[in-house]
């Protein structure tokens, strides 16, 4: 595997693929390690997971630079991502034992209770956009629950994949408890079929989710899927427009717009639409685009040229169908996969930006007549991952949040992932949950024990 620096187009260090025989050997070694690991106590697991958090913080600059070079993340965002990974390690180190404590249940037995036991090896198929965070939000709870992990990471972030494996090794975890498989996508099928792999978690595209879920279903193995999103950002007529727009720009442009839970469809009541469009376009067009290694850079390159081409096709298609270009709308000249910060207004049903997930620095503005129309448009999507509602009537905001079809809704705030809250979607955004106590219970055997 060999990545390409998306800011310069230069080839990065090449990492050899594992052969089919090497993959089997790695899985066998991981299984043998798990047979001992599953019997360790929470105190030992917690100690090692806290050490993983320390390793991350001590080497933050190195890991951040690796992310920036491999997928173009702006360096300030890369530093923040490493800090968040350390947070999730500490969170599960502190809370796993309580989350998985036995639960007494009143029955006709003298004693009956529910216990949570590890399953074995969990295969993680992970994407490039948050190359450390996506992995740690699975790995921290999985290992704390007594499982083992094997990682098939995106092909353009091989250095990140190997670095994550090394974090756990440096922290003192058993050498083969968490391993990276350097394999192409077509080599995932036999890994899923391997008898020692007990479950699969995937974050990625709909197509990848359907393929992995189908393969895992054939093998009767549990899956958790976190797929695409086209999150609504609803702006009602009483919203504090200045705060709302500032947050909207951040919510759209985080990670250069390459986030599943980035705000993508800005659903604005007509009475505030002109003001919202003008202010959002001004903020986005003034954001600093450039070298992702510079601290002042706010928007970096997209991760790959082909992804930029796909985004540009969506923009041109929408404009051809009647959308109005406010600012941007073109690939940037020169080396790297840069795309202009773009705002497209008057987006309507039938247009690409209305229906499809947009993974890049493009905001689609959808004007609506009133609050009820805003809810209808928000739910008029194949996706259901996150969303935001902006109103000074908090009671109304809570009421509307209950009506939005998604895994999370934030009222007067930007949708984020937080270790304390369950994360995941519905509809074509996937199923299952990560984070919180829900996430650590996804890959355990929930066993009932009844004693006469």
C-alpha cells in the first residue's frame, strides 16, 4: 500500500501488503492472544488503556503529521483528533467495568442475572477521513470488553494504521491483541469468513456497508455499520442568525467537509434565507485554504483527486438543474486536491445536492416555507445520522428534535460525536451504536444466568 500526499501529489512511503498466508497467521496469533486476554480483569485493562491515552498525547505531533501527510487533514484538526482519541481511551478505562457489570434480575430463581462476556476478534473496516478517531472509538471499548481486534484500514492511510497498532504495543497490551492487516478491499471476504473472527464493524460508504453486511450475514456474524450522512441543519425564523451562521460554517467545513456528521443540507425558512446565504457565503469564502501543515490553515485539500472530481460532478449537476451558485464551485488550480469553498442556493428536490451525500467543502441551501416544511425536508432523505435545529424556542426545538429521523439531533449546537453519547444512524446511515455504554455492549455476549 502506498499513499499520496493530497496537498502536493507526491507519493509517500510504500508498505507491503500481507499475503493470504500472513493474514491467516496474524488472525491465529490474535486468537491465541485473546484466549488469555479475555480472562484479564478490568483493573489490568484499565491500566493499559490509560497508558494508550498517555502514548497518544506524548506523540501527538508525530501522529498528527502522519494524518496530515496521508489524507490532508489540517494540522490543528489532526492535533484535536489525537486528543479526542486519548479522551475515548480514558473514558472507557474509567467506565468499562461499570458499563459491563452484572445485572441482577428478579425471577422465580434463587438468583438470576445478566452478564456481559467478550466475543473474540472483532474485524474493523475503517475509512480515511478520521484515520485515528474512527479506529479508537471502536478499539477502546472492544479491548476494554475483553475482545481482540484486527484492522483493515483505508488504503490511503497505511502509515496511520501501523501507528495505531504500535500505540497499543507501546502501551503494554499483548503484542498480537490488536493487529493491522495490510490488505486490499477484495481480500476482506476471507477475513470475515475466518472462524476466529466473531464480528465486524465498518465505517464507510453505503456500498461498502452493503457488501460487508452481506458477507457477514452469510457467515452469521454480527455487524455494526456507520455509513453515510446528509445531515439537515434547520434554521427557523427566530434563530439567532449570527451565532447560527458561524456554527454553520464550522459544521460544514470541519475536516474540509469530509465528515459523515458534517452539516450538509441547510434547510432555512424563507424569511431568513437571504440573510443566511449572504453571511454563510462570506464566512466560507474568507476561510483560509492552503497548506494543511500551517496552523492558520482552516481548509485543506480533499483526500484524493477522484473524490474531488465526484464532488465537482455533484455541484455541476445541481447547477444545471437550477441551483444558484453563490460562491466557489470549481477545483482549484495547481497541485493537490483542493476545491473552492462553495455555497449553492435554491436547492430543490431532484437535484444532486438535495438527495446525495456531499463529502467536501460544499453547502447546499434549501429554502422552505415554514417549520413544518423544514421537518418534511429534513426527513426527505435516505440518510439518518445526525442533524441540528436552530431556534430560540428551546421547547419547540426539543419537540422538533423528536420528529427528525436520525441517530442524533443537536438543538442550537453543532452535531458532534462524544464518548458519553451513543453514536450511529438509521435508514441508509447504518445500524448499531458506537460510544457510550451502548457501544461497549455491541460486541459482547449478553448472557442470562439462572440459578435454582
